[in-house]
C-alpha cells in the first residue's frame, strides 16, 4: 500500500489519526481513541519521523510498521481486544502496538509483547513508561519479554488476539496452538510476495484463513539471521 500522505503534511498524533479516519482506514471509534491516547511519537527512535505514513527503521534490521498498517490490524482485531481479553504481540519492536493492545483489553485483561532483541525490549519498556499505558505496565497487565516470537508466549496462553509484526513463510503452529477458540490471529505470510492473513479459530478448534491484503514486512526469523548484516 502506498503512503497516504507525505512527510510534512502532518506532524501531530491527533492529526495522524484524523487522517487515517478520513481515508477510511480507521472506522472504529475505539481504535481512534486508543491511537490518539498512545502517542506514536513516544515509540520511535530520536530523529525518526513518527507521523509519516510509512514504515520507519528502528535499528537491528527491523522497522516500525506504517501507521495505516497498525490501524488496519487494530481494526481486524478489535472484537478480540475487548476489556478483560488476552492479546499477544509477536515482534513487538518499540512497544507501540503492545501498548495499544493493553489500552484496549484494559487492566482486567492481559497484553503481552515478545521480541527477541533485548535492546528493543528495554527500549519498548521505556517507551511504554512514558505513555498512557504506564499504569498497565506497573500493575502487570501489560508486559514485554525477550523471546523467539515464532514460539509465542505459552505462559499466558490461550489468547483472544495474536498479532505478528513480521512475515513468516508459513503460519507457526505454536501461535495457532496458543490461539483461544473464538480467537483471531493476524499475520503476514510469505517471502518475496506476502499477504496479511486473518486466522480465525472456531469454537470447535477448526481453523479458517483468509487473505486480507498484499503487504511487505521484514521476515520473522531467528535473532542471529536478523542481526546478520547489522
């Protein structure tokens, strides 16, 4: 998907959210509220343009997704991010979407981020501490862990919502296993050509998969492979 606007045409988080609403990416009032509450500017490295509709480098051969992709994933997962539910964010990067998940499921729910780069886990925790999600982190309903995202985070499973922020050649079985019956997994799948796939687990445990849109994400891989060219 091409950027919806250029760098200079928006500079504030609220304007970013309003623009995403104007373009029909954000339809839900709840998603708009959460993206306004969690300021994207707190979740990017210094010198990175937070409010441009484009993926941005965050070091370690990874990026923070473009705002329209974060919005699209929140929209796809909204029904599975209700207060009291559990959410897992795989490849949580700078912590932005994990913080959004935490705000949506609230203090009675549980939002977990997993990221295999320790420095990014530390960075994301510091970012969350500066954001509106701080109380959730302090109370323990929001947490970020160093882990191989392909294995999920079984300690808090099963999850109502799972989001993966990097492209897997195939859907990792541990993530399907950790999805609650009635839950939804959103994951980019493919290598050269990728699709954002929506995986729904029915109450009987059966799985349905639909492709939402072509995408371009960094690969979901091992820490060693990711850091190879750093």
